[in-house]
């Protein structure tokens, strides 16, 4: 149960990070608070959009899905079930793989790092580890 609670908290934090980046991309936010200038470079790159939508929007959707599934998994009826842990692991694995791709783009193609993106990468990595541990526990 603690893993699922931790995933819920981390997913909510990740949702706020992605929401901040999405609002910036929409032009609602003036300037990114990054300190290095790398955030603007990454957000201005052509890789900041996928299929015509900001990558940050995919982050908001992914973290929201993780948050909702983890909340559903916290219900007493789901406490002993394995299915919520598997769903969390699948969602987290997709997010983790996408994050690896985006981080590789920052490193090898864009040659700039966004601290907000790296923070999101740390969050999804923690969620992924917790989700996989939940599946192993219920095996």
C-alpha cells in the first residue's frame, strides 16, 4: 500500500512539473525559471513537439493516468489485487522509455539540458522502480 501511495504522490508532483512546461509552451508562462538557459533551448527545439502536440502535454496525460490508477489501487477492494500493480508498471514503463528517449535527445541531439525535464526524469524513474517492485512483490 505504501508503494501505491508513494506512486500517487510522485505522479502528482510529475503532473505539476509537466503542467508548468506545458503552460510555458502554450505561452501562458513568460520565462522558464531554469537558471542555465538550457530549458529554453530544449523547449524551442523541434523535439519539444510530437505529432503536433507539446511533449509536456504527453507528460501531463501520463502522470495524470498514473495518479488516477494509483488512487484506484489505494481503494480497499483493490488492496490485495495484482492487476493495479501491473497497470502501474505498464504505464510507468511506457513513461520511463519515453523519458529515456527524450533525455537521449537532450544529450546527443539538442546538446542542452532542461532542469525541469531532468526533474521529471527522476520522478518517472522513481515511479518505475516502485511500480516494478510492486509487481515483483505480488508475483
